[in-house]
C-alpha cells in the first residue's frame, strides 16, 4: 500500500509539472536579462519559461526642474537650455546615462559652414552631440535648408537631405537631395554627382548601404531605386522586378523586395505577401527557394513587416529589416528570416487576435510587442528567435530608448528603462 501511495504522489507531481502555465524565473538583481534566459532554458518543461526583465534604471521625467525630452532610439534626452525659447525648441542640452543610470551631459559641438551645390548656396549651422558613434542635432538654425537623417553615420560623416535643391543646369528641383557631410573635415560630398537621375525629382526618402557603396532612393508615390555609387548607375527596382515593389530591405549582397499581389508564381508567398530579391552582383531578379515550414503551421499572416519605402520614419535612416513576424491561425508566432529564407518558431507565446502593437527597433534586429489587452509586453530577438517579457506597469506607454533598451513612461513622473542586453 505504501508503494502504491508513493507511486500516486509521483504521478501527481509529474502531471502538475506538465500542466503548469508560463512561469517566471527569479528576478535576482545579480542576473542580467541574458543570464536569466540561459538559466530559464536549463529547466526541463513542456512550456518554455519566458525570462522576465524588470526595469534596471529609473529616471525622473524632469532634471534641474526642466522636462526631459527623448530622442527616440538614440539613448539621448534633451532639455531646452533657455525657457524663453521653449516654444520654438531652439537650443537644447543633451544627456545620456552612465553605467550607474545617472544623467551625464554630452559635449555639444558647433558646425557652421556654407557650400555651393548645383545652382544653390547652402548654409549648415547647427549644434550636435555624439553617442556611441551616432550623431544627434541639439540645435538647427532656421537658415539650414537640410535635415540630418539620424543613424546614417559612417565614421565622421552623416547623411543629410537638402530641401528643394535646384540642379546645376537649373532644370530640375529635387524635393530632397542626399548629401554626405563630414563633421570633422567639414567637406560636403554630392553623392549623386555624375548620375543621370532623369525624372527622379520627387525624392522623399534615402538610405545608405552598410558599406556606403549604394544608396536607396524613394519617390513620392512609392517608386524605389538603387544607386550604385561606384559605377554612378541608377536602377529602378520596379523595372528589374517586372512588377511594382511595395517596400524592400537592403542587406550586404541583395535587396529583398515584396508586394501584396503578384502575377509571378514562385515559392515566395507568405500570407498575403510575395517576396523575391535583387542580386547586387548582377542586378537581376531572383526567386526565393521553397520555404521550409512545420507540417502543422497552417496559413500564415504577417504581424509585422517593415521595409524601406517612400515613408520617411521620423527623420531616421531605415534601410528595412530582413526579418518579419508571422502568426498562424491559432496565434503561434514565427520569425521569417528573409535573407536566409527560413521560418523559425518562437516558443512560449501565443499572440492574441487583436490589441497587439508591434514596434521594430531601428536596426531591424528586435521587435517590441505591446499586448494591450493583457497589459503585458515582450521583446523578440529576431536572429535567435527568442522572447523575453518586460515587467511593465503600462503596456501602452513604451518606446525604444536605444537598440538594446525599452523605455516606459507610465505617467507617474518617471521613465523606466528595461535593458534587453545583447
């Protein structure tokens, strides 16, 4: 009888362990988010344990009795240095956080020079700061007829879009015209000098390749182009593709393209979208191989897909993400790796049918999920297809502080920062 009771107790423990829902690991402060993830996955369980990350830093919304303003994704706060100029937002001091989570002021530098470009004379007068190699303007004079695209930095250089630029022969006015400005030597480079742009005048967006050898251009209305800066050749993505390109993602060796309707058959269909790519070695359209999926994946829909298009994202350079998020009919989630063309399942999370907002990091490597209906938030690391949960107060008050950190502003007078880690 004792053996029978003992056997029953063991079976009850096993059943209890298999039927447990989402568990949360210890939030001991000496474990980073990455360490907690490693520890969590070391426990055997039929339901993967999602690491829980609490806010590691709390910052007051005001500093020296002045409100902090976040420059999204930059890791920089701004404070208007002159209350009289607050409505105009002229001069700002810039701050970031040190290792202890304390605000430290960044050194502001002045840039003031003028250049002849085409048929015009352009003045660049601004203050700027730098954090982790990325530059942010803390002051821009009214006579500077250009905007800096954040995160377009190549060493000391940054990509500016000059407004209403008139060509050298006076025949064409460009809505925006991309130039590369060297903050150190103060040299201005006309990236499209020598190009025959034809009717590409209504430029609305631009993005450099990681090696600065190519430039994506978008026109108002949606037409996309790639400029080979070495050969001074411009390619129409629509013409190469043989169909309209809705948006694209630029990688080291290809341009991944997609649209929502296609007459060309192939293996590139996922949900309501069709994908293909343009090989940068020969500028030819290539079809995606057959996508390997689980047997029971079922029909998929696209939950988040972000690419380069005619839409300029908050003055920040974005060349598209090579990852997307898909869900099946029952809410199972998958990462679509478009560069390697494979579907990777994410364990432990079922996406609700509604009330979920997705925010991609500007480097295209992570995705923030704001589950409004359940007041919860998650971050997906695309490359590893892993998920962490944020211990937030208000899932509707989140933003990217930088590529590795999510910021929450729940309205209680503080900013809360969640370090995702690398």
